[in-house]
């Protein structure tokens, strides 16, 4: 099955260079506030798509178990170092366009700072809806094309692309900004009901970040996040969505993973491999990470 290209952070020091040393403490705190407002108080099994090094994972306190999914094994190993290897966390290296899980497995999902790497956003959203039970919570964050800075730059003729048109803009390879109306349309088309929007990172301005401490800017941000239901002019938008639909066939008892190539489930699990009984493909289990990126060469 052919899928769009994937943004691979393998070997990257993204967690250190971007978050810990990149002057983004304010953005991190503002996102934590938004997540706290949108997350349900409790849940059983959460899928965190684009989990990276587990920056947000400790914030999902209400869920009994969490699946951290990322394409980069490097990022997942860093998450293991941060969170440990208890039964509460399941580490999966996989392509979000081909989620290796049975239908209706999860009762919650998050996708934070990940959609902007997707060349075919609706295809990923269809996969998310497939693995969610009806009435499940899906928290999606996206990079907003129609942010105030982009509007001002366009008005001053400092940029060529129009922030008001619906098509995505790829400002760097596999880095996309999306129009809020387009994202809302994709969510509806893929089986989600939008319940709430929060605008985040209102004060992502270098001068303000130099003048004021991150805690103060995050507090200010918290006061105006609620305006997201009325307008979206910030670089980041958080959405709370509900998986629509009534008909639901629970997964076969014990079924968890499915073959990303042929869709068969369940898979036969051994100490260091998962094998698909239908097509015979094998996937590696290395250092506690289920690796579905490519089958083991035969």
C-alpha cells in the first residue's frame, strides 16, 4: 500500500534542541493548560500519535494505559528513558497512515504538533477514527495558516501565500499550516463531531518571550484560550472532538495489533517478533518497542 512520505525524526535531538534549549517553555506551559481543559477525567486506553520523546505523556493522568506511537525509534527510546517500561506504557514505531491496531480499540486519542507533518491530513484522520470507539475523545492540535502574523505579513506583501485560502501551505518540506475551516471540514468528513476549540500560543513573539517569564505568558494565554470557539488567529489551535457513530463491533477478545500491510488480526506474538498468520510478514520487537515501520526482511 502506497502512502505519503513520512517526516522521520530518527537520530534527532529534537526534544533537547527544540524544547529544552529552544526557548519554548512558554509554549509548553500553554499547551499543558489547553490539554488539561480538554482531557476527560478518566479513560482506559489512549493512543498518543506523534508521541515523540513523551513530552506530553505524563499529562494524560486519567488514562489507565497509553500507547505512545511515533515513527522514530530514537524518540521512543527517549520516551522510555523519561517514563520507564511499566505495563502502563506501550511503545510503537509505526506510520500514522497505517495504524497497526484493530478497529475500535481505543477510547481516546491525541495528536499534538503532528498533523503539520502530514501531506494527506484526511487520510490520517480516517485512520484515527477507525481505531476509536464511538463517543471516544480525540484531541487534535494543528498549525494554523490563518494566524495573525501570517495575515499581517500577507497584507504587507512580505509573503506570497494567502492565509485565507483553504489549501494547506508547505512552508518547509513536510511542514504544513492548515486553514481552520479546512480542518473542521476534514474532521466532519472522517467521522468526528467538533465540540470545542482553544486558541494557543497567543504571545509567541520573540520580544515578549524575552521581556516576560514563561509562567506569566502562559497565564495570560490561559485567559484568552476560550476565544477559540469564536475566532482562530493564533499559530496553534487545539480541538476537542467526539468520534461519531452508533454501530460498534468490539475487537475480538485479546486482539490488539493488526498487520499494517494486509489488515489481519490478531497477530502471533513471540518474544521478539509479531507474525501475521495471513500474509506471513514479521515485525520486530526491539528493546520494548513494537516496530511496524517495515516487515523483517525474509
